[in-house]
């Protein structure tokens, strides 16, 4: 009988993120190549891991067609040079793809079936715009199951402003600006770069090398944000300045049982405590992380006060703010997204979950006084996902709470 | 600075390979200027290096040198577009080089441009990301450091194969990088092994590349490695770089051995291997400038000479004409071949069966007179398949598959569903007619009947059939698995459908097919019969064997006529001469001496190791017996003229009789079927340039002649 195991986050890396579209750095780079390069980078960073010990590979993408099709986990494993004995599969939970990869592989390890697994995601939104090629069932409209506006994420963000009048455009803009500033500061301090795997990129003017996220706008000001168009409705509140841009990128993580990590001499950057996914009305998908976080806290036997660090995906500033308001956390609480978030870095849908974990893991190293951290994100069509992690560097002596 | 504008004018339509530059900031803080060589076409049109391309690169390198001087960049790297680093000069343009002086300019432009890679003031790197040939390889040799992608399928300095030398630094730089023996292999031996190319790991092993990385992250890893060289973290050691001892002791010895090996393998007619050898020899103790200057001269001499032009002609034949055979009917007419019958179970038949089953992967049934022979044939083929398995050429699944596809029978009814039947029985008209007639009873009216005859009329072989229109000649050369040529013989009755099926089948067998008319000896045997008949006649009139060998030496053939006779077998040789004499008694000699020699068994006396020492004295006695009364021996010059004129005459007649459509097809057959050398261009460029064509028919095969400009 296999025994239940503790699940640890060994390591995570990602490609630099690129702006989606023809002008973006990855316009001529295949989506599968992005995830493969990230996987190779992950394996090279963990030379103690014999590749044949990988029990499974879960790779997420939202639009699983073309260079994101063909059972990504399997094809990426082969392309990354893993032994053919290593299986793989593809995952889709739209924006929470990579997070679901981690929850799935984590569960497989936790249930004792696996020792080591790779979990990640990729989204090339330039090559695969959200919803491209989808054929929604006409019943959604005919039976009014979902408001047509719910299929457009910007509209769902506007709807959040409607629902919670206290979530003003000014607050959202300020949150967006601070995200830009925090990312710029983190870059300047060299916090982000160590986990980036550079990617060679072909352009009409020859080969280059992507080494940084492409969408950052550190010069952002409140005055500038006020002038931006509101593309989803006239005189609306959601702008390019308080939302994440369309993004290309890939992320991947290595998970293991605590025992396997010890036996193989792998690092333990985080321990998985609990996870949850939850559904909400698709029209206000941005509040999804509220019920999923409550559920994860419940499963962990924790309260929100136990969480010392938050990595919340900034699909839209307003949906992060809705969670903060719900839990009574200040907009500028230093525990929240200390190095900024998706507003500046970008949100390549199915890849973003692991990016949150990569950053949380780094922050754990710097904050031994923090015991628990949360990674959470909203999901299109009305879902939320949350994973709670424990800091292995935690030391009560350094002022920790528990 | 030399003025190269004259070169650019030669090719106003050059597909320019651009030198795109992007700065790459490395995590260490170093900046590498990365040049991408890209002609903006896909990988099916490799980047080539014409004059305008080199001038653009030269300008870019000038700018980078200036930027290096102002400390804007810390290194320069060069890589290629996907799958391709760079091929060399665009060979389609060499015919336009008007004089030797232009040849010198070509060499100098390459040297001046690529030479800048070692004078930038910062380290230079070349990342061989894909195919690299000739000048493409030399770009890297001129740089300070090189990396190679482990998946690179082709990396070579093929210049000697084409009648020139690596003249953009390769001949001097390579031996000084990887040692003389390795350089000899890359620059001389490989080109002469049918232009053998290196794969990525070999390039690394030889020490041409300092580091090797896998294809998934090749450029990223190369940049990272270059960065570590720039920061001093990586120190490059070159294990094959020649030291003092190698220069003092090994170098000249290796050159001497190579010289002897060359002379024994290909004779001394071909110029380029020997010019390359001279350059490699001198590279031992000359400085780079002197070495490059010597390359300029050698390249200019060769590029403006006859042999290079003939070689390029020959190269284009095997690269282009061989792939689009003249006179081939529409491929769509070809019948699918889903089962093959082979009549015969002897040596030739088993070779056919093995080739067909490997390449077509359809059932192949062999037959012979009795079960014992059939069983032996099947066992032979199974043994060959096992050998392929042991050598790792095929896997065990594939071996099982192939063995299961091979069956033997004595009942020709088992041929009923064959789409293609080929015979390999005794070379006698009646026998071949009979086996085809037997098979025709069982097969469909459209099934193709192919004969491997080398000397009989294909039309007559099919004369007694109900459906002679499905008969084609399908003439292989020995050894079947190795020789790339099939002469596909079309009779006046052969349908386009049958012919197309034969051509498509030949291509599936990975052979080059040339369509010939149904005339004696088709192409290759007729030409060889002329040559060998003249050679035997010459000795029968008292000409010493040595004089005969001497007479044809300037051709540079792969072997002399007597070695060739012994190789094909004296009996076969005598039979071939008889057949041609019977067909064209006024032009082809039969050789009574050869018949008796065939009975005797050999021409050469051999030493204990089986190496020929010379003509057996008993052979001389036999020949003397057959001395034609009142005859006078030829001098070497007389005989050479006779042979040249005889060949020119025969080829001219073959073209008049439409045996093939053009002299190009004759040359292609001789190159692929008889190994005639590139420097002759097969035969016709040589016959034109030696004056034989003019002497015999007052004109030339090619207008203008394929000759140099020197």
C-alpha cells in the first residue's frame, strides 16, 4: 500500500513573459517550445533529479490546439528530452491551468502514487487568443445560463465595479500603478531574474534573447492612467492600466513527496498545505478566489489571519481588491503581492498559477517569520483557485506567529 | 582595401544573405552583438555567400569593430537561420567568372571579410546551428570560438570534391586548429569519399567546435557559454591543437602518407587534392598571412581551370538532372507496386529481393527451378537482414517485418498478384523469353515485367509475350546495394505507364534512373566495351600493358582497364566485348586473347596479402599467342588518341541514335554507373577539351565547351 505523503514544491522557473501579438517577442516562437525550454531549464537547475524518476508531467493550456495541442504534457516531455518512460498529460482550467496542474500532481504525490512530478502551463495568447476556435453551446444563450457578457473577461471586471460601488476606478488604478512600481523595484533588486529561463527569439532582424518580461511600464502615473480608454464600456472603469495585458509565456514547477525530495537531495521551497477550487457566477468571475480561499483555509484549519504572504493573480485590479475587501485587508497591505503582479508582468492564462508560486517561494526564503502563504487566482467562466503553502524556512524565533 | 565592385557586378540577382545584428544583454552584464545570417528564405534555400553578402558582412563587422573600440559590446557572435548556418559560395554563379583575376578577387574578398572576425578587438564566436558547408564552415574557422548544435546533419569542406580548395582560410586554419591528420580527413579524405559530411558530434570530437549543445536550447546555451568565456569563467582548451612535436615530427609524415594514399586511390590527374595537400603541408610553419595568400593563388588557379568547370557540371548532373530524369513520363501514370516477384534465387536475384523488400516494404516472392535453390535464396536474404540488424541499421521489429515479407516458391502461380516481376536468370535470350512467358500465364495483363539484362535486346526478350508493352529493361550495376544507377530501358512498345512505374520504382529504391533506348550495351556497358575493347586490342597488337595503362592515365579514371576487367570478371568482360562486336563489328573489337585469359583465370600476379604486383608473366604469354599477325604496337600517345576519338565517335553516334537525349545523360550514367570522375565531367567535357570531338565530328558536345578561363 502506498502511503500518504507530504507534498513539497521543489523548484519553479518560467520564461520571461512576452506581449501577445505581432510586436511581441514571442510572435515567431512556438508555444510548445516555450514550455519545453522552461522544462529543460528546470531540469538543468535540479541536476540531482534523475529524469527517469519523474512520475508524470502535467502541462496546462487554455486553447489546446495547434502548437498547444496534442497532449502537451506528453509532447513537451519528449521534446524536453525526458525518457520515453515518463508519461504526461494536458490540463485545462482556463486561467488556473498551471495551478490545477500543481494541485493534480500534488494530489497524486499526496495520495502516495507518485514521488516526483512536473507541473506547469503555457499560453501563447498571440497565437491563441482567448476563446479562439471555441464553439459555445447555444443553450448558454437560449436558456440564459450565462450572460453573453460573461464570455468577455473585461466585462466581468466592469460588473464587479457595478456590484461593489466602493471598488472605484481610482482604487483600481492606484493598485495597478503600485503593481508596476513594485515589479520595477523587484527587478532592480534582482528578485525576479533568477527564476527566468532566457529564450532565443527570432525576428525579422535576426535572433535575439528574451531575458525580461516585456510588458512592464514602470513609468506609470495616476495622471497617465486616468487618460486611458475604457475598452469594455463607454465611461467604464476597466483600462489597460488596471488589468493584466495579453501575454505569452510558460511556467513549470517540480513537485515531490517530502521523502523523495530528501532522498534525492532536492530543495524544499514550500510545502503544500491545502488547495481548493470553487465556482461563482460567470458574470462576476473575478470574485472566484474568495470562496476557493475560504474553502482552502477551512481544509487547512487556518484563518485568513494565519496568512503572512499573498500572491494574488492580478487579472484585474478590481477583482484582487474585491478579495482584499472581503477579507478586510488594505489595498496597500505589504503582505500582498510584494513584488507586484500580473498588471505589470502579464497573465498568460494557463501559465500564471506557477508564477505566483515561484514568487511566493522566493519570498518565503526572505521571510522566515512567515509560516503560511496563499496563491490564488480568478478563472474565466466563474471560478476561483487557491493553494495554501507552508514556509519550510519558518522559524518561530524570528517573530513568527505560529 | 581591394575594389570588389567587379565581383558584385557578376551577379546582379544574388540572393543576398543578410547580416542582421541584435544586441544581447547577458545576465553577467556583458553585451554580445549577435549576427544572424539569413537570406530571408526558408530552409529549402540555404543561405549562400555571394559577393554582395560578403560585402554586407564586411561592413557590419567594421561597425562592430568600432562599437567594440568604444566599449559598447563585449563580444560578437554569428549564427544562422533555423536549420541552416550557411552554405558556401553560390555555385550556380561560378560559370560567370570571366578570368583568373576574378578568381583571385573571390578568394581575397572571402579572406578579407572573414578575417575581420579575428580582428574585432573583442572575442568572436560562431554558433553553428545547422548545415554548414565550405565558406560557411570557414566563417567559424576565422572566429575565435565555435559551438555546434548536436543535431547538425551536414558539416563539410566539400571544396576538393568540386575541384577547388577551402580558400577562405580553411586550408590554413583547420590544420592549425585540429592537427594535420584530422585536417587531412576533413579537407581531403572525406570529400573524396563521395563527399562524406560530418555530423554535429563529430565536429565537436574533432575539436573544430569548442562546445556542443542540444538543439532544444542551442542558441540560449551557446550565448550562455560565450558569456562564460567573456567573463573568464570558462577557459577553452583544445586537445587537438597541434603542438611543437606534431609540427616537428608528425606533420610531414602525415602529408607524405596522404600523398601516397591519394596517388594509389585516384592517380595524379585530379588537381585539387594535391593543391590542398600543398597548402596543408605549408600550414605547418607559415604565418596566417602567408597561408591565406597561398590559398588565394591556389583557389584562383583551380577556379579558373578546366577541372573545376567540369566538376561543377558533373555536380549539377548528380544533384539536379539525376533527380529530374530526362524523358520521364508523368509520375501519376505509375502503377502502385504492392507485391514483387523475382525470378531466380541466385546471387543477383537475392540482392534484388533484399533491395526491393527494404525499400518498398511489400511482399517479395522469389522463385527458381527447384525448392533447394529457393530455400537457399530465402536463407541468404534472411542472413542479410540479420546482418543489417546486427549492424544496427534496422531494429528487430523491422527485421521481423522484412523477413516475413520474403517468401520463396517453385510455383509461378504464386506470382499471380505481383505488380512487378523482375528476372535475374542466365543471360540468354531463349531462357529469358521462356521465364517471362511462364510468368505471364499467371499475372495480370498490366503487371510490369522488368529484365536486368545487360546485353540482350529488351524488345526481343518480350517478343513472345501477349503483352510485350509492359516490358522494361531495369539494368542494375554491381554491387546492387551500393551503385546508385539504374538504366531503365524503353523498347518501342513500352507504354508510358510501364516506363513511369519503372522510374517511380527506381526512385523508391533510392536509385538514380536514366532512360535509354533498347540498343546494345545501353550506355555504360557500350562505353566500357569501347574502352576495354581498345585496351585488349592494343595488347593484342603488341602494345605493352604498361603502355596501355599509361595511355589512359590522363583521364584520371578510378581504375585502369585491366584492373576493371579483373573486377567485373574476365568471362563477363569477354562476353560484353563479344556482344558489342556482334552488334557493331566495324567499331568494337572482340578479344580472342581475353577468352583464353578468362579460362586461365586472372591477369594480375598477387602478393601474399592479395595485392596485385603486376601482370602475371603467363598472361603475357597467352596474349603473345594471340598477337595479330603483322601488327605494330601503339605508342601511348597514339593509343590515347585512338581511345579518345573512339569514345567521342561512339558517344556522338549514341546521341544520333537517340540512345539517350543528351550528352548530359551519357555523363550522368558514366559518373553514377562507372565512377568516372567529376574532373572529366563524366566523358563529354573531357572529350571536348582534349580536342577529340573536333577531330572526330568537327564540332563539340557542349557549346560553349566546358573549360576554364585560364
